[in-house]
């Protein structure tokens, strides 16, 4: 059975950027696992850190994994928002350990070469994950893994996601699973409240897009998710130029064979 590994920063990253693709992989029989680097403890306007950590990490993320059919989800536990302060070799080593433990043929993660990425946790995971996928097949990198019974493993394919689509060269039709993607995101209840609160704060701060205010109900985030995720998927479908595709997710795709091209 084929295995895919998600390397992300926060509990809801995978569902936002690649939820439709993940659902399709699981439907096709893939084993999908996820490693989340931070403890998710700062993403709320209303909850204290301890409550948020327990809710978003221990309850919501595991509920999403169960609903989607992920084989496992684990948190490395680094402080939310402070991943840039973690020594790069330490983070790279832990992600490389996950690759050597789960031995995926596909890794999905943030693109370190994406333009205009403002979140330091996303940038930190992107670079560490890129290096981890490249070096996991070389046994002299992080030799301490041998004592844990972990051996070198080459990742055949990488799909890198991003907020900015300018580097995308690979697209997945998510029309049949968009509603299931939204359903999965809604299980991240605390994070969806944060998303709506953040959108509302942007409208209040700038005075722009005030016509969207009726959608921004933190107690009912589905209308906002429906509107924004459908618009984003339509935009990517247009960029894909794939015939008959109306809703898509996009990635920058690399393979281990690119060295020969």
C-alpha cells in the first residue's frame, strides 16, 4: 500500500491547502499520516493557551484524522509561532526521522520557494521538510537514527503547497470532494473561529470588502469557508487548464527523478 506523509506547521494546514487531495488519496487506498510541528497553542482570540492546546491538538485534530481516514497524526510540540527559533538542524532531523519511520513514497508540505509567505512557522517547516526529503535517503545524515532502527529512505515524489500559486505546476481535481474538505475543516472548530475572527479583523482594520461581513459569523463559519474555498478552487482550476475541471488544488511537484531531467 502506498504511503503519503503530511509535514505541516499547524493542525488545520493540511486541510486548507491539500484537504481535497488527501481525501482522494485515502479514497484510492493510500495510507496517509501527518506530523504537525507546533503545539497549536496561540491560534485563538478567545481561548487561553492551555485550553486551546487541549482542544485544537488533542480533540479536533484527532477527530479530523478519524473523519478523513488518516492513519495517524502527531504533534512535535514546538511553541506555536516560534518555530523560527528552533535550531534548523533539530527540526530537519525530526522531520527526517518521520520520513525514515513511515517511509512514504509521497510527501506533501509547504513550498520554501513560494512568494509572499508571511508566517514564520510555515517558512520553517518548508525549509526543514525540503531538506529532510532530500537527505533522508543519505545514511550519513543524522546517523543517530540508526540506533532507533531507522534506515535511509528516498522519497519518490513531493507536492509543495503555498498561499501564492505562481509556482504551481501540478493540479488535482477536487470537485467531487470539496464538500468533504469543508466538512473536515469545520471539525477544526477553534481554528475556524480564529479564521473568521481574523477575516473580520482585516475588514474592520481596512474598511475593505465590507460586503462580506454577513458571511463572517464565527458561530457558523461554513458560509465563509464555502465562499472562499470555492473561489480559491475555481481560481486554481482556471490556472490548471485541465479540461472539465472546475475546482482544483495546486502544488509545485518534484520527483526523485528530476535530477535526470
